């Protein structure tokens, strides 16, 4: 059986590190893993999506609409934007942080109100977490990505120590303790 996870966010939020950690953790458990990253205008705060598919034998990294088991969203509006990709019975893990897209920044639009209520109204299971608070508690706002990955780890059958070993072997040494703390806070959320 192939499972699919979409990691969505805004450029600069650390989605690519999160996908690298996820992929390496899945490989450590001997899954066949395919990852495809779409950067868009990531350098300018635009939407970023990474498709992660894993299982016994994965043919393609692309996740089609209605196929994602989990959507990991680093920002509320991105959760709504990628909602059509979630399969029936799937789950969205979303950071409650809001980042204004360019039309809002330049005053051409307003950030939609009650985004998560609208997502929940679609009959979707939503696990909303304040990953920014967790990251700050761990020691840096840049650890939002690893805190969110900790939340996603709860929704897999992979042991916590496997995730932690991947963090130890992937992030620069000076950031290991920070990231392990952020992961733990997310895992226990």
C-alpha cells in the first residue's frame, strides 16, 4: 500500500528540510520513497509544496487530487489551498500561524477570516497546532518545521527514536539539540 503526504507552506518556512527529514526517516524503515518538490516563487514567500509517497513499491512521486493521506501545512491559507488533494478520511496537520500572501501585503486583498473553520466545514479532520510557540519554546522560530514534523510523526507507525536519529544525522551539529526539543514538543502535542 502506498501512502502520500503533502508538505505545503510558504518559501522560507523550512518545508524542504521537513521533507528531507521525512524522506530519510521513511528510508530508514526500508520504505520505497519518492519525493517531488515544487518551489514556485519560494524565494519571494510564494507557495511551496513537496509530494512524499512511500510504501513497498512506489511508481511516482506525484500526488493527485484526492490522494493525500496527510497534508502537513505550515500556514492556514495553504491548508485551504491544498485541501482538494486530501483523500476522504485523510487528515490535515496545520500550523495556526498566518503569513500574508502578496495580494494581502500590497493591499489588493484581505486575509480570509476563519480559514480553519472553513476547512473543518468540509468534513476534514484537522489537527491545528501552534508550532511557532513550540519552536520558540525550543529556542528558535526557525524550528517550526521540525515541531510540525513531530506532530506528523504521531500519525505514523514509525518509532520516535528513528525520527530522532534522522534529526541527529541530518541537521548541522550545532542545531541538533534545538531540533530534538522542537520535535519532542510537536510529538507530544
